[in-house]
C-alpha cells in the first residue's frame, strides 16, 4: 500500500522531465542539491537558495521515508462478489529484496525516491490513489476483510452494498450441471470431443451464433415487445467495458454527459477514467419521487454551455440505480425529444431490464423508438448478463446501437474486451433454451418480489422508510431522521456508524451524487429469509442506540 | 419531385471516426481477401490460403486428449466446481488457483529458471488488452513508446488508438540479423527528444514477431541498461516464449532481472497470453506480470474493463497446474513447431527463397528482395499484391511491420494442416519456376 502511495505522490509526473542521472558514487549531498538548483534557480542567493530548500527537501524525504514502512496485508479471503471493487485487500507481496551489493543504491533511492523510479501516468496515479474518499469502495473493502457468515463469522459485516443476485443462482447451477459438458465439448457424435471451434480466433465482437442468442434473450426479457437485430449488437466482456467503449465513441476527452442523479457510483470510475469524459449530475428530488426532470436537464445543459463544457449525451439507467424505478413511456419520449433538440446522444443502461419485481411493465427505449419514429442513430443501449442472469463472472456485456459508425468502431474496440469462446459457446446453448430462460425469469421475479417485501418491511420495523421501487436488487432507504446533522458530513457519520456499529455495509447517497442527505441504497438479493431478523437486530443498534 | 431531406448527423468522437485503428494496411487487407475467398481442400481448392495469421493449431489434439482423459475436469469445464456458492461470481483479482496456475505454466516454459509470484499477475482478456493497459498506465496522451522494428502490425492500433500515445520505431536491419543495437536505441531516443516527445518506455517482443527469433543475452542486458539510464519502463511481450524451438535458446527478461538481484526491476513488466503457446486465442486469456507494485495495483483495477471469464479460469486452472501435462505439452509443441519450421524453410530454399534463421514462433521471416522490381515499399507492395492475386497466398509485407528494408515478408505456417501447408508451398514452387523460365 505504501509503495504505490510513493509513486502516486509524484507532483504532476507528466510535466517533470526525468532529472539528469546521478552517478552512485557521488556524495548524498550532491544528490539533493543538483536536482534542486533547477527548482530554486538560485533565487535568494546561493547559500539561502541552496541550503534552505535542501534542508526542507531533506526533511521531506526523511518524512516520506518514515511513512513508507512495508506493510503486510492479510491474505485474500475467497473472492465473493464482483462489482467494481477496490483492491487494497490483496496487495502484492513486496518485490524480492536487493542483494547486498546494491545496498548503497537502495539508500540513495530512499532519499530521491520520487525521481529515480519510472513514473506512472497521471491516469494511473489518479486511480492508484487510495480510495479513501469513495465510500462505495471503502465499505466494500471493509466487508471483504470481515465478511458475515452465519456459522463462521456471525458478527461479521453484512454486505448490503453490492448489487448481486443470489436468490436464484441454484436454478442456473442446476442447468449448468445437467447441460454444460455437452454444450461445451459436444462433437457431432455423442461422446466425441471437438474443441476446435472453441480454440480459434472468433470475431472480437462476438460470434454470430452468440449474437443471435443474446439478441433473442434480450427480446425474451422484453416479452418480445422488441426484436433486436444481432447485426446491431457488439458483445464485450461485461457491461463495464461496453459503457466505456460507447463513451469512447460518443465523446472526446473534456466533453461531458448529463446524468440524472442519484446514479450508479461505478460510472464515475468506468466512464471518466480513461476517456477523459466528464459526468455532470442532474439532481432529482425526493419531492418528485426522484423522477427525471426535463427542466433540470435544460438548466444543466445551459449551465454547462456557459462553462464551455460540451455535452455529448444524456446517460440514464432504466430501471434506475439506485432508486429502482421503471421509467415511464412519457419520460422516455421527453428524453428523446430533449436529445433530438440538442442534437446529442441518449445512452440507456438497461442492465436490470429483466429484474422487475414490481407491477409495472418495463418499456425499453428501443420500444419507444419503434413507435415514435425518432432518429434512431442517436440512441444506444447498454446491457449485460450480470444482473438478469447471475453470471457476472462470465463477463458478457452488450452495446446495442442503430448507428453504423458506432457499431463499426465498437466492434473494433471490442478487441480489448472480448467474451471468452467457451463462455460464448456455453451461453449460446443456455440462452437458446427458451423454456429454461422463461422459467428462470419468472421464478426469479417471484423470489425478488418476496425478498423485497420482507426487506422493506424489516426496515420499516426499525423506522426506516423506503422509496417505492419496482426493479433492481435494492431499495432506496430514507434514513435522514437518524443523521445528526442534515449534511454530507452527517450522512457520512451515519454510514460509518452503520458499518462499525450495526456492521452493515450500505451505499450512501453521496456516493451516488444524491443531493439530499440521508438516503442509502440497500441490496437485499444476497440475503436469505433467515437473515432478515438479523438485519433488523443490527439496524436497531443504530436506530435505537445512542445518537 | 423528390425532396431530399437533410438530417443533421449526431457527431461522434475522434476515436470513433479516426483511422488509428490502423486497419487500412495491407496486413488487414490480406485478411479480408481471405475472408472473401477462403481456401478449402474440397470446396474451394483455388481459394486464398491464410498465411497472415499467427495462430497455433499444431498441438490442440494434446488439449483434447487431456480433457478426455481427465474426467474430473469435465465437471469443472461447465464452470462450476469448487464451492457452489461462489461458483458464478468473482472479482478482479481473478481466481487464486488460476493465477497460481498461470505462474506455474510461465515457470515451466522458462525451464524453472525463474520463479513467478502469482500475486503479481494481473489477468486480462488477451495480450492485446494487456499491452494497451500497460500503455495507459505508463504513458500519458502525447507521450511515446520505443518499439523495435519490424514489429507486430497490431501494435499501431493496440498501443496508440485509445491511449493517444506515439510509437517511435527503433530501426533494425538485416546487416546484423535485425538485432537491436545500442546505437539504434539511442537514435530513436534522440529522435523522440527532438520532436519534443517524452519517452516513457520500450516495448519489445521476445521472441520477436515477425522475425521468429529469440533475443540474445547481450542484447537483453544492453536493453536493461538503456532503459535504466533513461529512467523508463520496459514491457517485454513474451507471448511466444513457449514457441521457442529449443528451451535453452529462450532467455526471459525475468532471468536477467533475477541475476541482477532484481535491482531496478520495478521498471519491468512482462506480458503473456495463452493464445499462441497454448493455441487458445478464442479463450481470451492474457496476463501482466509486473515487478512494480503501483503498476500491479493500477492494472488490477483497470482490468475491470477486460476480465477473464471465471468459467474459463476454472476450466483451465487444473490443466495449467498439471505439471506432467504442461511439461509434455511444451516439449511436444516445441518439437512440432521446429519440424514445421525446418520443413517450410527447406522447401522454400529448394525453390530459391531464403529465410532469416529463426528459432521461435509460428512464422518465418522470408527474404524476397531478389524478386522486387524496385527496392522500395511500392515495389514490395506490388510483389505482395502479385502473391495475393496470382498465388492466392496471404502473407504479411514487411512494410506493415515497419521494416525499413523492403522485400521481407512474414509467412505463418502453424495455423493450417500439413496438407494445406503443402499446397501453399507448392504454389511458391510453381511461382518461382515460372519466374526462372521468363
């Protein structure tokens, strides 16, 4: 941990050229003075100009050196879940130690450390920084170190911060056990092995068979209200790269997307990181049931324009995350009108389209396009198999676009993020088993509904109300009455209390850019019914405990 | 009267509309020609034979045999195995067992001469992703990487497209069998400085693609000294390390680092993949091995965009950890590649074509300088077109690989059956005979 903090504390590494190399037999003093002369430029006289900064620099190095003690992280526990988790948890072991003959150089390196190491890019430095300010990841990490287990660790942290669905994975596993071997290795004759088709290069954006199967599945999820054309699909290793690739195609570095908030915290990393695209949150309000407001989008667009920020798209999730709403047809039409008027794109992240537990029928933006006769080339859908099917480890994401250039570019960019061949093969068979899929979707829906009701009711018992949600793996809980000061700071304090006292990891609204303090996203799909009373007990520690 | 309605076009990014994907070069044009008219022994015997794709099909029967014989693996093949609760989920550390298996396999390839720590392995969906990831990590937009020529045409795209990083070639030529020299390194570095570009690293492929040669110890030492002196990173793309015909002839940068007590090792990053040695390009399994903690941490997080399917990891883990299997596989694969290489070189020599003396890889570096009408890139491309149109052979022109000497071509021989290879070689023979007569 401390080693990378050394690298990332480099001041703007991309602008400081590497200093002239110093020979290792020169005295320590020279190593300090020579690089500094360029900085100081002899101002304040040679004595003051050299000695004072030297002294300061020397003390700075000593301070840095004293901070950089090697740390041993605990060995990683079996990985449990995937989202965009942080990595503190299993830090690499320290590199093999230098042999005796290089002790002298190691010492000097301690004094000069930021300069004699090759730097990482500013992009890398930004992400190598410890994520202390991102509670979304901090909570996840803490949970990994002390995970709740009914038998082995009953006092551990209960994970309610990760949107994963374990409610129906048994159904998937059963199917796999019965069918997977045949699906993967079946040759033309029973018992014959033929892996040739698996091993060779496939098109980077997915094989035709797999595209057909995924397009068919997407249609099935929407109950055949839309027919998806496989040639308008690019497959990627997860929705995470799908979103990034789309961002690379729709915007240049320094451009921005308008994003109704609260929104999925992962986008801050996934979209902004390497593309250089900004995300401008457009707050939705509880008084409005957190619905998207076109006037708010208008205002945000105008303000951005004034700042000289070019907006290239509106990014929405439908169903929404973290609020769990299904967008109405009217809202979709309004959004389409808005982006048409501004001549920008609309990105609709529909990863939870098959995870509706409420009564509303899900309407995809694709469906609205069909009926409203709007220019389709500005509308792009992101989808994936990590939510509607519990297969996040298999890495399957989808870009669906009517824009030929976007599809062509995305297909090429997919080379960096392709779906593994055996996975394509296996899932082609699974997704083509329409009966199984239909049974799965229905069974899962019922289980989600049941768990949602139980969970919301449990929270109610401890005085926590949830906003009405109909989709997703989570509920959007209002805990504002339990925060001491109605502010970001107050929310953070409550979050910490929930983590350390109730030992429950939930996602605070501020990670989702919610402007109203006190809202928390709580996922219920990794729980079993037996866990619910325990959750109630834990929450009581905070809701009924001392403030 | 038809009224043309002009619809305003929604603007796209520069990346989407640029041609930095580099796919306009003959390297890819040849592939397209193959796609349109692919050779098939029975249905299309006069079709284009693909000799421009470095794929290894000589040993996949060994993989099939393994899966057939190891019934317990068949259960794992469905991607489950192990703990049912965690079966379908994973995070970006990848499965511990799989990282260990990769480390073990990489050690086997190097004859046990080095040890790899599985915690330093970051998994990516292929070496393509690994190279791009490292470029994102060590360089900023506008910076430069030095890459010795001739190099894999895909680098133009993989290292530059989204990263915005420039490639400065380190030019090598046939006078010394295309080996990298200190002078060439210094020249390239000076060129970058003159153009006001910050050089952040050197990316080398060892064994080389397209040359098919393993780098020698003195050259590796020279390179390590160079990158240290210039305070830059070194990426050693060793994806063909298991395809060196004789294990003694491959020296990994890891060995040199170990000999030096890992001094300055934090500059060095190794890229590996199962696409070439194991002939599993479709599986999308690549890895970064870095001696630099900051790079490992960052690469791991950035690998979110390019994770390896957990099913695939589970499937391959037992096989790669099975030392009996891997020892035998590596040995057999090497022997078969060597046999093919010798066969191809001999047949070509018989009809008057010489190749660079190679000791690795899935291809040979063929010298067609004597056949050029003019010793220029144009001359080379004319010859390439002739070979594609008349011989119906897709081979890769050196200019696509940024070779400064016109007339060299990369010819892949491991991606087809021996029968198809014979057909291809006989086409060369007839071509050369015809030329002799005219």
